C-alpha cells in the first residue's frame, strides 16, 4: 500500500508513477514460485490453472481435474457387488456400485459369456434418482459355440457434479436360447477427463 506522500504531486508525474508501479508488479510476479521443489531440486508440487503434487519421478500423485471441479488424480476404483450366473430374459442388474463423485469420467471393463445356442447381452448404466442412462454400448455374446464378449466402456463423462452420489449397474439379459450365462466385472474406475 502506498502512502499519500508517495503519490505524484503533479499531473505530469502520473505516467512515471504508473510505469514504476508496473515495474514493481512485474518484478513481484516474476518472483512468484509456481513450483514447490524438494531439496534435491525435483518438483514436489505445481500451481497454475490447476494444482498437482508429484513424486520424485514427476508422476502426478494428487491433482485437480483441468476440465471440471473435482479430483483428477488418483483415479479411484468404484467397488461393485455381484451375482454372476443368469438366465433372466429382461434387463436385470447383476453388479451394482454406488459412489460419491470425485472424478468426472467413468471407465469400465467387463465380459458376458453364453453357452452354445444362447445369446446374452450386458450393458453399463448410471442410475441417478431413478433416471437410468446407458453408458457406452451393449455387449452381446452371440449364439453358436461357447461365446464370450469382452467390453470396455471408454472413458465417458457421467455428467454428475463433484460430491454427488450415483449408482452404476452392469445389467444383463438372455435374448435367446436356454443356457445359463455369466457376466464378469474386470474393473470399474472413475478418472480424470480424457
């Protein structure tokens, strides 16, 4: 803060005072440190449009998501509970996971298997207050010999706000045949924006 006696006394001195203030601000900005360094010189944290903490190799351990509010790193698993074998002929939830949103994107891997002469399908859906939205496309294990279809839901934004609660379901159905089918969940994660 400047004292009154530091302001220009005459109008012609205003330009010189503004130039001096600009120089001071530029010098102060140049001295701001957007990185926190360890004693060995490696970057421990960065601060810019987002923040991040790093390990000694430079990998992000914890960071803010650059595109939305919430956590970018670490990517967090969403635990799911399951019943695996099925013979149902309409969409039925086999895996269910409920989580509090930290990351803005969902990534999943699962598979569905059907015996000969049976067709089975699986899909990943998001349930928010009873409103069901399918994420990704439907996986189909086709009739013929024993068939297994693996599926990956590429990183997809779930649309929930940071801190909201949501439920994810892997749903299955047998569309033809009489065999017992199976679904396996390989993993479900929330992660940063792609």
